[in-house]
C-alpha cells in the first residue's frame, strides 16, 4: 500500500523538478498575487510602508555584517 504524501511536500517536490524558467515564472506570479492580496487586505498603507522600510534596513544590515565579517556577500 502506497503512503500518500503531504500536499506541501508534494508541491515542493513538483517545484524542484521544474526547469529554472518555470521556477522564475512561478516566483513572479506568486509575488504579483501577494502584492494584489496585500492591496486588498491592508487598508492603512502607512503601516505597509513602515514594514517595507524595516525589511529593507534588515537586509542592508545583513549585507553589511557579511561584508565586515566574511569579506563577501555570497
């Protein structure tokens, strides 16, 4: 008897088997869908702006840390 996989694991295995162009397309489509959902869910756009700036500052901090400690951003 075959054990059924969990849906998320099956989806992740399917995505892994896809070529890079399909993965890029899926990434762009999911990003656009996320933006559309955020547009309808978030009513106070000031909070969204503050959250976006916080994410950018965290990313820049990580890059600076990697440059200082490891001398590379890879």
